[in-house]
C-alpha cells in the first residue's frame, strides 16, 4: 500500500511538472504572435545591436490586455518586416524611462505625454514620443443615477485627490455641465478652481484607489480607468466621460524613444504596426471598451464625437 501511495505521488508530481512546463512554454513562446518576455535585469542592448531587426520595448505593470495587444503587434511586425519585438516588464513607473535613457531598451510604451514631460523635466532628459497608442478616459460613475441630469442639488461627488487626476475629474464634471472651472497658470484644476456650481455639489477629494470604494455612499465618483478596471466597476455605470479634444492631448499614451532615435526607420515600422486597424480591434476587445485606440482615424473619430 505504501509503495502504491509513493507511486501515486510520483505520478501526480510528474503530471504537475509537465503542466507547469507546458504553461511556461505557452506563456513565453515567441511563436503564433506571442511576445518574447524578457527579465527586467537582462541586458538587451547586446541583442538589439547584434540584429537590426530586434526591438525591445519596455512596459510597466504588464496586464493581460497589454500583453494581448503587444503579442498582436509582434506578430504583425514579424510577418510584415521580419522584426522581432521583445517586451521588458518593469514594476516601477520610473524604470522604463530610466532604462530607455540608459540605452537598456529601444522604446517604451506605458505613459502619456504629461507623465513623460514631467519625467524629462525632473531628470533633465530628452525622451520623445514617436507615436500615440491609446487613451484611457476618466469617467464619472454612479450606482444611484443613470444620467448627470438626475443628480440632485446638494449631492456629493468624489474625485481623486492627486493633482493630474483631480484636474481631469473636474474638467470631466465641467464637460458634463455640473460645474465650471477656471484653469490656473499650471493648467491643473483644483476644487479652488471651481467658478460655478449651480447644484451646490460637494466635491469630496479621496485617494485615487478609494474612488471605487466610495461609490456606494456618494451620488457619483470620478474613477481613473486603472482603478475602475481593477475594482471591476462596470462600464455601464459611467454617466459621463472625459472628452477627447485638444485639451486632452497630454493624456494620450505614447511610444517613447531617445531623441536621437526620433526618426529611426526600424522604430517607425514598429509604430506603424501598432497604429493599424488590426491593433485597434485588439485594443477594443482586450480592454473591453475602457481604453480606446488613439491614433489616425480612430483619434479623429473620438475628437469629432466629442465636438458634436
């Protein structure tokens, strides 16, 4: 009996090992459009210089949706131009820019213009955006009301309390007709920037990660896309969406490069592969409509939609 139990354990262990190996192969295989995932500590500069057809892209906090998008980009780049696209995932939001500045990666794709500009200024760097990718509009969500018109006088609206997202939230409330704001010289609205509040709303500033949690106790909460997705806040609860217009250009996500590589033909081909109809379709499917393609005709349609 003991011998049988020992054999059974060995068989189970063997099956488990095979399953782990199979999952690892599926996760990291470069075939069938899957991306090559690199260790953040791995030096990619040698492989990039050894082959003019190898491009390493840095990202931060690689999500399933982002992985699906870059797998599709990788497949198009390989089939169309013979380019191998590798992805390096970083856990800190400053690391991809530092790695790009140091020449450890070729491109990165994880930030919007506003973040890049602030990072360049703080680090005396000159990284540049060479192509737009997506935009993740901030939205006003409500469990109690189906439209902004239904929100009663004296209600409370929660907004994130970090500088950039609070400004985006207040401008979204302005676009929805709930308040009016006057932007200060730094271009970032605060509660003090409100010039008209006809419904006498109370604007409650809370930490960004708390905006989904307070949704039950307020008339509405303006929630950043990342926290709306991670908290599984249904998109169907959104009653107002940040407009995509000239003022929201700074929130467009981008593919960034070193300034000297701004016109690099190989990198331009990767941008071209990203800014394709195929990738626009993958973006919509992978992100469930929360994050939207923001390039070419797709960006123009968003701008036209909000101009109407």
